[in-house]
């Protein structure tokens, strides 16, 4: 993977952070596919809800990487 950024992998890591936060607080986001969910599946984000969020996070990462240039200053821990 050297020299490559896999945006889908990075997006999945971000979505999993949110899933863990929701799960830790006992929150399940309703999904159109809930009737297909196995009884022991405790994921907070499931089905099209999970994949919709994954797609949006990946699109945001791609946009960010597209806008980035070598001379772009990265400002952390503050809003613009």
C-alpha cells in the first residue's frame, strides 16, 4: 500500500468510529433493511444507512484530497 491512499478504507475507519460511539450509547439508527438484520447483529449503523454514510464520507475525503496542494496549510483543532 505504499504510496497509495485507499479512500474507501479510510472512510470505513471513520464510519466505524461513529458506529462505536452510537453502539456505546445504545443507539441504533433505523434502516430500511432492519427486517433482514440477524437478531444478534448489534451494529448501530446497518445496511443502506451504513453504506450511504460510507459513500458520503468517502466523497468528502476525495474532495479534500482533490483540493489539497503541496503548499496548502493544514490548520488543526479550530474551525475557520
